[in-house]
C-alpha cells in the first residue's frame, strides 16, 4: 500500500510504501533528526499526524516538505 502525505498547501511530506505495520513510514520519519520515536503499541497514523504538525516543524526548526524534497534528490 502506498501513501501520499501532504501538508496544508499541498506540499508533499512523504510519498511511498507504508510497509508492514507502517514500518517504512515510521522509519522515514524516525530518521529525521529530532522526531520522537513511536511508542510501543501506539497507532502509527496518530503518531504520524502528531509528529508532522506545523508546531513540531517550528519546535524542530525544520520544514518536512523541504526535508522530503531534499531526500528525493540525494
């Protein structure tokens, strides 16, 4: 199963496979410096929505859309 995750304004945050129990999505976001790891038995969808908020972006000093675009061109 594939996921297209966008932020308000239509910028892509993640496009790709979810993986078994959302493992690919989790690995991607946990690989971004400062993003909290998902807790055991926590709902991956809830976690993803919590870690990608504009408030989190301000706290971490990053733009998830820019991070995703940068990773595409590596």
